[in-house]
C-alpha cells in the first residue's frame, strides 16, 4: 500500500508539473483548481500509477505519453495537434532533466535500484521536476518553447507532429534500454549519448522554426506598414513641392544658424519620393506591393544607390488577382531580394540597381539586377547562415528558398551576367497556393 501511495504521489507531482509547464507554453488562463483540471489530474495520476505497477517496458513511457496528450487536451481545451506539440516539449524538458540526474546517480545507483527504493525514487522524481522547472525558467528556453508552439503553421503541423512522435518513440526505446542496462558501461554511455544528440537536434529544429517565424513576423509587420505607406506617399507626392518651397522660404527668412541647420536636416532626412525611379512604380497595384516598392526605393536612394525602375504590367493583370495571402508571401520575397540587392550594390564600386517588373503572357517577372563585390561564398548564398555580411547573417535567402519551395505559383532564378547579380522572381497565372 505504501508503494502504491508513493507511486501515486510521484505521478501526481509529474502531472502537476506538466500542467504548469504546458500552461506557460500555450499561454493559457486555465486554473489548476478548476473542477475539470482537478478531476483529470487525479484520473491521469491514478492510471499512471497503475501502469507503473507492471514490470517496466519501453511501451510504458509511450502509453503515458498518449495519456498526457489526451488529458492536457481536455484540460486546456486545445486541439490534438496542439496537445501533441506541447506534450512533446514537456517531455523534452523531462528527458533532459532525467538524463542529467541519472548520469549523476548512475555510478552509484542503477535505474532498478532507484525504482525499488521508494524514498530514493520519490526524491529523484522531485529533483527531476525541480530541475525541469529551473531549465524552463531560463528566459531563453521559455521564449523559445512559447515561440515554437505559436509558430507551428496549420498547413505543416501534420509533418511536424509526425516528426515529434517519431522522436518520442525513439527516446522511449532508448530509455527502456537504459532501464535494462546495469552498471556504468559502454552500452549505457552510448544510449545516453544518442538521447543527448536527439535532444540537441530537436532543440536546433525548434530554433530553426523560431528563426523562420521571426523573419515571417517582421515582414508581416512591414506588410501592414507599407499598405498605409501607399496612401501616404501618393498624397505626399502631391504636396511635396509646396512643402519644400515653404521650408526654403523659412530658411531664407530666418537668420538663426541653428534653425537653418535644422531645416537642412529635415530636408536631408526626409524620405525621398521624387525622381523617375519612384514615379515608375505608380503603375503597380495597391495592396502592399506598391507600398513596399516605394519604401525600399526610398531606402535605396537614401543610401546613394543608382536606382532604375521599369514597370510594364496590365491594369487588371496577374498581380491584381493575387489573394491577400499570396500578396503577403510575394512581399516577403520582394523585401528579402530588394534588401540584398541594396546591400550588395552599396558594397560595389558602381552602386547600380535596376528593377524590372513586366508581364508576359501568363507570367509576371520581377527582376533585380545589381552590381556587387565578388565574394567566395556566392555559390552557397541560399544556404542557411551563408553571407558576406558577417556571422549571424545570411538567413534571408535561405528562408526565401523555403518560401518558394512551399508555393508552386512562384519560381525563382539567379544568374550573374556582365558583373551584375540578377535575381528573378516569376509569378505564374492561375496557380493556386
């Protein structure tokens, strides 16, 4: 009876820990003392206690994992996919903590010794839970887990869920091998090493997803901004000359050098929305693409880039028929390639950048041609982290290649002709995303 009680307390502590961590991961307002939560926590603790009375097998961990998914789904009222992802993240924390504690205790106590001694078993479980909370409390870990959970897209959640399920099954097998192993030997070290490698790879996967989400969020924010920017710039172009004339008059009237200096700064810092390069963009359809092009063109001109634009599209052409989602994706790609073209041109001697947007038959081509400074890693430019701009840069083209891979209505081509780096985006007609 005492053994059953100790096992129940162990299970109860672990389930409550799971409730706390998953609540933080999914940012839920559910209270642990709610009737539904208390009943489900007690039910899960009871079932888990019964399962653990049976001789341990690798299948035990997997069964408990499935029970966790069902219980946390009901407690937090989330979808089964959300519950799987959150439970996997919870188990990842527990596995890492378990590896750390077991590695410390294994030279002294085997897994069987720990499970057969109620006091040691209870103490070890409490220590693992405390360590899990401490790891989760690390700001970096907390943010990464929350961001990853939020970043899981519905379109790809199925493949991500399958990946985590396979990882969980593999870890269950390895944990079972650890339980069967007696003594601190090569087999134990190999199993621990494999679990550690899997955990690191999973964390790297989470980090990669978070980076993609960060870049996507940045361009979503930019998309919202440039939609407002479109209306503003069209009105601003009408008032621009009068505005400059008024500032010029004020500059002539005043005798204060500080005022003159301030007026000069205003004129210099203001967004440049004049010139043929910007004017040529007016034929682009409203809805985000035009505003983004205006904004990036202004940045290029401010950085002293020799910008040339040429737009030749139909009034009710392919770009006007894109859905809002497709426009957002296209804007992300344009933003990435435009930024890269600006930076590359700025590094070069001639500082030339040409943008051509033209419609032919059933396609729209968006072509960026810029001068550039030769770099050794030009061939690997689409790989993650590869950049001529230093360590920690170079993710833009990598994420752009992933976007294009996931959207069959867009094609991309790169080339180098006559010392110009050419990036061509092709938007195909009547191809649904």
